[in-house]
């Protein structure tokens, strides 16, 4: 570190000599100055490149990670803000990576304590909310430095709005848009240090590409996920108030980090009023901020940045366009992205629920409350609700139909249950019954009605297209049914729907948006709009603000959704029967099969297995879990929608879940067309859910079937050429032997003749009527020698024989003799079975 300081000191003295010894000829002599500050002011266009930045860049290549962080800590403590501001953009990019994803930075999303304990500990200490990096941010914040952030890397709707010269609705962007100079390229945001740092931190979750070997990394153990949790706990505290910024020097006064750009009032967050939204950027105005707002400006900024960068990728207009089947996806979130958003939602619920009971009531608005209390009350409805709704709608409609949807599902269910994160915990009943949802949460349910109802319908549509025999899919259905079946929740949702469907008597048609659109003027602590006591008005405002004035609402407890629930109940019943059938079939086929198949005495055909689920991978325990999940899910659905057992029994029989005479599953429901079988909608449901299937068999020339995974490709091809040459050379003699009526003829027919297509089971009724038996002549097949199983069986036989002191030649003779005895027995049995058939 001493060497580093010496290099910086030498650079300072040399740069000052150069700045004061050289003066342009056209510059007045009276302007010559001798001090470093005067030199910098006199020659702003001749500022030297930062030697500090160049030195740190060189050290980032040559020094180990721990040493680099130690140097950075000393630099942040010793150097003034004037020199630190030059390294700040580079330092932020070197930590979080570049916005284009080329530079990965410290790779926080994949840095884990158990894999790299030293690097993990150093990084977490450096980036902690009370660590050196935040000290640097506050040091620069006190000097009112600004840093350019390119608009092109903002989320799609925000970028499009700014490029069209329309100011986005979020106060985060107000008074920050910078137009490019003449000939300049691109628009920029002028951000203060705290905003700049948080923009990069939040966007690194999206811009950084996943590493090839990062598929099995647990997100909750990574440094990025834990840092998000620490920042939320620090800036959105559930107890006490937000901690003040740390002092930049020991014993010195704490710098004032409040931004010079005043904050916007809470009443203006989440606005959608047309006249306010369509404000031209050139008319950006500032408002007079109350000094008390400085208490929580960092909390406000952090939440806005997280919501904008992680959720604001879909606007209402874009969402409506995405309903078209020809629309292309603009942004696809990852499972890691969804897990981080869920962490944000859980913490926001805990943050909002930390209000004291006397502060929750509407009358508390009229009393003097702290900015933090106002912020807690406004955080979820003003910041999160609309953007989260559009985000979830996109995920429900475009996420793949696989088990990874569990992350989206749990994020949704976490938002729907704020009572889980309330400080007061209800005592669990002795009979382990679900807890009753208190009436205290009725306003939340009503003001988030679409989150419950429309997304529930979206989940039903997904569930009807998934394989419910899979334990993972069955678990998701069980989770949703269990949450919605909590006592009193269904009644709250029903009450909310009744309030929305009430006829409008006094409320004008265009007044829905005005409820959420108070004026933009006023201070941060401006008076809240008067409390609206009309609950129906609140519910209508919520629906119209999220779906638009022309939305068509489908009641969750109406006949259309009830029909979908009945269909899901039918599929659950069928999936239970299918899981039991698979379990029984696997139990019958498994004992003794592996050993016989390895010896070649058992067929290797796998057509008898159901490939559409993961029961085989998880064993009998998964069958039990699937049955348990589906049983409880069906019970919860019956409770919610008041379905009777008689209704379920009647619909199950109508769907055709009975078995045929042989105890095997029937074919999927289909009709016969000109070109063969055509699946009906019912047949598609049966195949998707693994209820029925077609038996697929290879019915061509067995010698020409595709090479299997258990065969050696090159050896199979060589044996095919050899057998083809033998068959071509001795075709006449083999035909003569097979035509004999004695035992030798039967023996040759057993080995050289292939069963014709007449003995095979053809499924297509069209093919069944038009196919003509094509019996092939006698031929020799050596393909069985190209199987790994056959070769390993032979090696095992020779190895066992060597243990008994039997040589290779004698062992080979014994194998041939044993096979001849087996072939004679099989020939006699085959001839006897033919006589019985005649």
C-alpha cells in the first residue's frame, strides 16, 4: 500500500508541474496560476487522465482479489471525493459487470460461501450496506456528483416512453433525462451516486448471462441473493427506522446524502391518468420538497429501482398485444429472477405489516405521521401492484409447462398471503386445521381482486394442460388449492366480486382512473387524498387501473370458471387412477426382469411403460405422494366451489375412465378419418395427462431398425454386411433346409425364418384393412452379437469358467452345447403350439 501511495504522490506533483509550466500562447499571462485548485479551474479542458484509475485498472489484472479489495478500502478512506468520482463508474462496472453482459464483474450471482469462502466473505463485507462501497457512495453523494446512465439499457416500456419524448410515470426518472448534445448519440439519465449504484446492482440480475455450469447452483446461497436480502433489511426495516449514512471519516460529521432533486409525493406513485402520463420531457419541473423527506429517500429510491428494473418489463398496452397468438415475447424472466422478486415481495409484506395497529386505520392519515410510516402504507399499492400483475400475467401465459413454474407459483402465492408475514402470529389449532384469514385482510383482498381471481383462472388453464400424474405438477395443484381453501378467504374473494359487479349509480364512467390520480404538485409529505369510504369504488378502481376501462371480467365463482374446476376435478381423479395403474404395472414387470434381459431371455421392448411422467425415476414413494397431493387438492376444490361427490362420480363416468375387458387402458378417444385416427379434444386431454396412450411398435424390417443405445454402431453395421453376404451366398440352401418337414426343417425355420406382419398387432384401422402380409425368405441374423449385453454376458461366462479352471475353448464348447439344448427345446415347443392352433 505504501508503494501505491508513493506512485500517486509522484503523479500529483508531476501533473501540477505540467499544468502550470505550459500555457497556450493565446491565453493572457495574468491567468497563470500556481495552486492545484486554480490550475484545475483554469484548464478544465486540459484535465489529466486519472492516474488513480489507471493504477487500479492495472492492479485488477496483476493483484489477487483480496489484495485489490484491501487497496480499494484504503483508497476510499484516504482520497477525496474529487478524485474518487473518476473511479466510481469503473468500480461499479468491475463489480456488477457491464450493462451489455460482456464483462461479468465479481460474478456475485454464482459466488457461494461453501465454494469460495474467502472471496465470498471479502465481497460481502465490501458490499455490505454499512461497508466501504456504501461509504464511497455517500462520500460522492455529499458533493452532488452526477453520472450518466444510458437509456438504452432500461426496461422496454421505459426506454420506449423516453425515446418517444414521453415522461414515464415513475418519479424515479423525473428531472433526470439528459438530451444528447449536437451530434451526440443516445439519451442518458443523470443519476446521483446512490441511484447509479442501485441501477447497476439491480440490472446485473438481468444483463449477466448464466454460466454454463451454473444450472445446479442454489440461488438462495449466492452472494447476490443474500445482498438483496441485506439491502432490503437495511433500507426497508421492519423495526425502528432507516439507519443514517455512515460517516466518511472517523469522528467526523456524517455527510448529508440527500439528493438535490426533490422526491415526489407518495400520492403520485403508480399513476395511469392519461393527461398526467403524456407529459413532454422538455417540461420537467421540480417540486418543493420538505426536509423531512430526506429521512427515507434512500429507501424510496431502492424500492423504485428494484421494481422498475425487475418488474417493469411489460406495460398495459404491451400486455394487451401479447394476448395475440402471433405476438413475440419481448422479455423472458429466468427462474433466478423470479426467486429474487419473491424475496422482494416477502420483505415488502413484512415491511408494510410492521405498522402499529393504530397507524393502519384510515383515521391515522389525518394525524401527523413520520415519512417512514407513510412509506410503509404506500409501498405495495403505489409501487408494486400494477407492475407485478402484468409480470405475473406474462409468466402464467408464457412460462413452459414444466416443474420450473413452481418458482412463479410460489412468488404469486407469497403475494396473496400478506398475513403470513404479519408480526402477530395466530396460534395453530390442535387439530392442524388451516388458520382462518382475519377480516383485517378483507381490504387487501378486495383491492387486489384480479391477483386472486384472474390469475387463478390462468392457473386452471395451465393445470388442464399439464401431466398431473407427475408428483411435481400434482404438488403445484395441491399448493394452490390449499392456499385458496383457507377459511374465510373464498368468502372475501366472493364479496370483492360482488362489490365490483354492483351497478354504477353515482360514479361517472371516466372517474375510475381519477381515484388513483391525485395531482403531481405538492411536497413529499403532501396531504393524502381524502379517504374513500365507498368500498365498491375502490374495487372498481383497482380492476380498471390494471385491465383498462374496456376489460371483460370473468367471475371466479361464476359458471365458466366452475366448468373449468369440474374438468380439473375429473382429470385429478383420472390421474390418481393412472398413477395406481403405473405403480401396479411396474411392480409386475420389475421382479426378475433385469437379470433375464441381460442374459437375452427377456424382450427389451419398452412400449409397456408410460413415458409421460417421472414416477419411474422416483419410485413407489412418489406414487404415494402424488395420490396424497391429488386427494387433498380435490378435497380443497370441493370445499371452495361446493362440489358434491355425486357430481364428481357422474362426471368421471361420463369422461370414460373405465378399463377394457383385459384390464388394460383403452386407446385415447379418437375418430376414424380418411388418413387414419384423429384425436378428439378429449383424447388430447387423455394423452397430455398420461391417462391413455397409443402403443407404439416398430413394424418394419427388424434388420433395418435404428441402432439402439445398447448396441455398438460400428459392430452392428459390420455384422449386417457379413450376414447379408452369407444370405446372398447360401439363400438357396437355407430355403431348401427350411422347406423340409422333419425335425431338421423345424430347427432351421426356428432360427432362419422371421414372423410375418400377419402376426403383429396393427393399431390403425386403415392400415389393418390395407396391409398385405410380406413374408420374407429364410436368412441369418447376427445383429444380436453387436449388443453390449450379449458381449458382456459372454465375458462374464468366460470369467466364471476361468474361476473353475475351465479354459476358453472348453467354455465355448459348453456354451454352444447349452444353446443347442435350449434351441431343441424351443423348436419342439414351437411345433407343438402350431399343432394346437391348427
